[in-house]
């Protein structure tokens, strides 16, 4: 990428500088030049001596000057001639290309750095050292929003999301794989979850309305400091997986609003099996037919209110009472009793969780 970067600048300066100019790497290979035919040539070993210091050297009618922000320069600029004008051109080119390279490196390395942080591919002790090197602001609040593309679209969703968040110094869009894109968003401290969900909704609506693409969005918790971004990312992943199990109708799922589903998701499957066997001692939950399960769902939705549930189901109150008695006989749990209702509700969620066999992170 540096080769194309340097060649673009050299090409723009060709009309302003009436001399042959270019850039070599540490091996002495010309990687960009105003004379395109010279690109790829390997110069004499004497030229590589320029990288051993910061002084200008002249070899075979050309002057060379190393540049770069690091202690050991990786590149050197050259200009034909060794007169005063050549020295001025060298200084100007070295400063210009060094500044552009530094800007490019910071921009490119920051994105890679953030990606390594959220994927836990960097040692905790190296995070702050690298952040300091890249002038990365650690004293702000950030959140990870994970966007999952569930339908193929012809245009790049990554480019679309990047255009929605153009400030590359504050917000980072990371392409993780064919379906998942992570947005690391700088936010105000103590931002409300509803505001994050509005932001997520605007992303989903933008992709859906303009490009007819359906997406799911998982939102992690807001964190302070770079190191905790990995946790926010894992929370966003869990939000998508838990939402896929327990909130199939939702396209925006926030970790803060997962409730008891988050707890169930973290339980070992063996423990879940034991729980179901203990709750349904009289028989399996699979013995309940779809009509009975639908009745139970409506009963919970109406806060265990018999009259309201019967009205919503368009059945007589006594019919609903008969069904609840049937459930009590089959399971030993009376859903009109608050404690039994809680146990049954959790049991239904545990069963749903076991049936889904979700991916763990």
C-alpha cells in the first residue's frame, strides 16, 4: 500500500519538480519514481548506506535522504543531482512523504489495533503501549455494536456503514467476516440504552430501506478504556445469540435488556437438563400440546390475570380455568400461583434454550 501511496504523491509532484525523484526501500529497490521505467530497479549496495544514519549521501549522480517517524527509517527519498536545489528538493520531499506516511500508518494501524483488541488478539500489557504509540484516546466512553447481515446485497454493507460514520478518528468500522461488521462508537458517558437502540435502528433502517437488506444488531454495554472493548464486543455477540433464541421477533437486541435470558444462556446444558427433570417430575414438558402452550404464553403476557387472558383468547373464563387445572394435573404447577408461574416461565425458557443449541462465546 505504501508503494501506491508514494507513487501517487511523486506523480503529482512531477510537473513541479524538473528532476527525477522517487523513493527506495531498505533493500535499495526503487518502489516509486517519476520515471516509471525505473520502478523495480535495485540500486548498488552503497545506496543502502543511507539507512545507517540521517545524513544525505550522493551516489552515481543522485542524492538520497532517509525519512520516517521511526528510529530506524524504512524508506529514503532520492533526487537527481547533488547541488543546493537538489538538497532543498530532498528536504521538502522527506518532510512531505514522512508526514503522509505517518498519517496513513496511524489510520490503518488504528483499525487493525481496534480489531485485535476486540478479538483478544493482543496482550493486555501491550494494549496501552500500542494505544500511546498510535495517539489513541483512552479517556472516552465507547460501545461495540455488532451488525449481522442476514441477506446478501450487491453493494458493500461495510462501505455503507462507513459512510454513516465518517469520523475515522472517533468511530471505527471493522469488517469481521462475510456477515458480521463491528462498529466501535465513541459515545457520551452514561448514554442511555434507548439512545443506543435508536442509533442501531437507524443503521438497520438505512440498510433495509435503501438496499432491502435485513440485518440483526447486537449492542454491548458502554465501557471506559480500550481494554474493556473486548468485553463489549462479546456482549454484543451474546446479544445476537440470545436474541436468536428468546427474542426471534426483535432485530435490535441490547445486552442491558436481556434479563433472565442472559442468565439462562450462561448455564451449562447438563444443569438445564437437571432443572427440567426436577420441575416436571410428573412428565415431560413435551407432553403439552400447542394449544396449551399458547394458552400459557397468553396467560403470562396478561400478568396471570384469568379474566383478561380469557378475553384475549375469546374463551369463557371457566374454559381457561379448566385448561389451567389440566396444566396443574400434568405438571404439578399451578400457574395462578406466582411462585409456580415463575418456575414454569423459567422452565419454558430453559427448554427453548436447549432446543436452540446456540453458539457460545
